[in-house]
C-alpha cells in the first residue's frame, strides 16, 4: 500500500482504520509526529497535522460524513467537472465515490516515494457513472507525507476509451486559518481572473496581495506554480505548489452564503479559505491511451520569510 524509508517501519508509517460508516481510511505518519488521513470515500484527504499535532485543513463542524455526499472540508477531488460548468452535479462525481487501494500501481518518479509514507488509490467508472458520463478512464491518486511534513497529491488520469474525452479538475483545498480578515495571498498579483460571482466576468487583479472583506469566488488564469497564503495571526504560511494545473481558484463564502449551506456553520467562513490548484478555463483533453498528471504540494512554515524566499525554497517547482 505504501512505505517509508528503511529506517521507518512500514506498518507504523501507514494504517487502515474505519470511520463510523464502516468506510476505510488510511492514516499516514512520519517519524516526527506529522500525519495525514485519507478516506476511501472520495479519495479525500480529511486531515493533515503538523509535528505539533495542529490541524492544517479545515473541516466544517456541520460536515456530513455519510456517503454518497462528500464531506465539507479537507481536500476534495473535483473530477471530471469543476463547479457547475457542465452537465454533471457540482464538482463531478469522483468525490462521492468509494475508491480502492491500488496495490500495484504503475511506477512514479522515485522522488514521489523516497523518504515518504504514501498510499495509492484507484477509481474506475461504474455502470451508473458511464450512464452519466460515458467515458472510460483509470484515475490513480497517490497521497504522500514527507519527513518534513509536506503533503503531496499526484493524480494520474488515463483515457482507456476508444475516443478522446475532456474534463476539468481541481484539488478543492480547505485551509484552516485563524481569521480570514488577517489572511492574504501572494503570487496572484496582476493576473487575469474569472469572477464567478459576476457570471465569470474576466477581470484583472489590481492589489499587491489578495485580502478578504467579502465573499470571493475567483478563478485566476495561467497562475504561477507557487502561491503563498499568509496567516498573520498564527504566524503561519502555506506554500502551495502545483504542476499540470494552470489555474488557481480562490473561494470564501463569507457570511451571507454561509447561512445558506446546510453543512457549513454560519461563522465558519472566518476560519477557512479554499485555494485550489485547478484546470478549469481550458479543459484537459486526452486521446485514447493518453495520461494526464496533476500534482499538488502543500507546505506549512512559520511566517518568517517573504514570498520571494518561499518561492525559491519551494521544492521541485
């Protein structure tokens, strides 16, 4: 299922547990106390903790943990559709399905496994899925936790159809923050974005950094490989690296919309922020036999650097 370096016992690095619905979860640990928990419901990362045991991902107190509904929080896999820009339900069906552990996945680069605990998951379409979206695919997901606590997700989607198909995609990532009014995002300055609150109107970011005073739902186009989310009150910076994902989606529902969501607390918008590596504006098209790879890496560090330094220190991007 997964392993760690030879100095780290495999059985201790990963463990299968069950939630109260009987759905398997995989718990990954590193030697320093960091951990990640992945549910086979949706292939969803539902927890990522640092060495101090602090939870870095947001999960709503009103989240519904019962298939087939996806759980509000963590990192959701949005495939084969992001948002409601298509014929499928919001964010597609992958996040609502039960995945399986892939015991013998095709090899990845050695850097994706060396010195990491990891799990490989697999999703194939069911007969019901094919009725909704008649495309045959294999979706392989590796989630890995490194010695330094970094969390990496690698998605590989292969077309096993006899014809091309297209899809949009996102890692819908709920970050835990202290106070949204004290948070800013660096790395998206001067970019064009689609304002999803104004019928996807194309605008240009004018600020030196993105800050939050009201509801926001934007898709930043052709965004850089590294973006930083600075939480001033917690003195924490999330560094978000991505490959194969040209767009970055930024979302916070703010007060009014929060009150309309049954699985979200009225005031929880204050302690969360979604920053998603995504491929939205231009869907990915795969010919028969082709494979696409999309990679996300999350790092949480003390806020003692400027963004330029974080960019230089981002690993592998």
